[in-house]
């Protein structure tokens, strides 16, 4: 098991380098640059001043040279300085915003896992029943509904009409004066809608996927043998059928991590959450290359770690991989 994890960890290194290489060149292909955003509205800036700024930012060098220099800095965990007016270290900006992004995505994964498995199992066990038909309709709605549209509906209904949930931010105005339990409740209320929007689509897809796996496993001979032995139905379902149906389900769950991290850009922007996704959106608008690359690297690392955890869980469920 240890050798398997070590091999998977080593395999992450070339993948990470490939991600950074593609990302670095793609963001430089976009029209404009940081100087366009900073100096575009000031017609009095001379050409010599523009050239000096290009040298300061290193934009006058070939792209390959810029990438190699950036890669050397990243190897020492130096993400550089932001191109924005405050010129803060990129790692400082990421440290300030990454916490809430990780919390939202972690809660979304737990939310998906808790609800998609029971829905998928019950839909397979009660095939063609009323529950199966209703869940099928809801699944198709979950597939079709864009996350920003769901978020706006929740804000209108729960935040504006009913006024039971806050519509933005992560804390209330009087947060500092609340007790410890009051602070916990306040943050929890602010996280309800973002976590639901982040996990809604995942529940729809994964529950349907698990239903298909369960129906396929149900036709296997060892399930018939387990029933013939006189085992209780819940033992057959959860000990024999579900364990084997979860093998491909875990892989799909691990592959859903990039979608969750990418969806943070939309969710954090709509709900006015100062997270890494919103910082990424603002950095793209400002052509802030160091911050964009820093966030892409962190996002890639989180994605690869999520896939590594899925591989470990896959090995725990399937004994053949441990050998």
C-alpha cells in the first residue's frame, strides 16, 4: 500500500509541471497585459516609462525564459509579487483567501457524499418506484440548472423573500460581538447557500451514476448466492452490492474536485465571498500574471491531492490494487 501511494505521489510531479507549462502560455495568449490595464487610461505615459515597467515586470523577455525563471522561483515557494497597485506577495493574498475556499469545497464534497449514496442506492433498490421517478426528475433538473441560476434563485427566495439566510459575505456586521456559539451559527448560515450550490450538481450526477452501478452489481451471481444463503436484504445491499458499486463511484468523486474548485469562481463572486476563486477572477481582469499562476498552482495541487485521496480510497475498497 505504501509503495502504491509513493508511486502515485511521484506521478503527480510531471503532471503538475505540465499544468503550469500549459497555463503559463495560455494566459499570455490572452489580449492585453498588466501594463494595458494600468496605463491604458493614462495617455501621458511615455514609451520609455512603458519600457521600464516591462523590464521591471520581466515582460520584455521571451515567454520560455519567463516561464523558466518563474519555475525556479516556484521551486523555492516564491510566488513573486502581485502586479496590482499594492504589490503584495502573491502567497500572502492566497493565504488570506484560500481558507474559506477549502472549507466550502470540503463541505460540498461531504454534502455530495452524504446525499448521493442514499439517493443512488434507494433508486436502484426501488427501481421504477415513485421515489425512483421523482429522483430521476430532480437529477435531470440538477444537470440542466446552471449553478449561477440556482444561486440567484436561492438568494431571492431565502435571502430576500423569507429573510432567513444572509445573501452574501461570510460573517454578519455584528460578528465580533457574538459569543463563540453565535459566531459558529453565523458562519454556518452564511455557508448554507454556497455549499448547497457547490454540491447540487454533484449530487445529481453521482447519485445517478451510483444507481447505474448498483443495478449492474445487482445482476451479478454473487448477489444471488448471498441471497440464497439467507442473508438479510440490508446485508446484501450494503455489505456486498454497495461495496463493489462504490469502486467506480470513488473515481468519479475524485474527478469532481476540479469542477468544485473551478466553480468557486462563480459561487464566491455571486455570494460576495472573499475566497481564492474571487481573487482569481479579479486577477484575470487585471492581467495579474503572478497571482493567476499562483492560484492555478494551488488549485492544481489541491486537485491532484483530491485525486490521490480517491486513488487511496480506491485501493482500500479494491484489494487487487494493494497487491
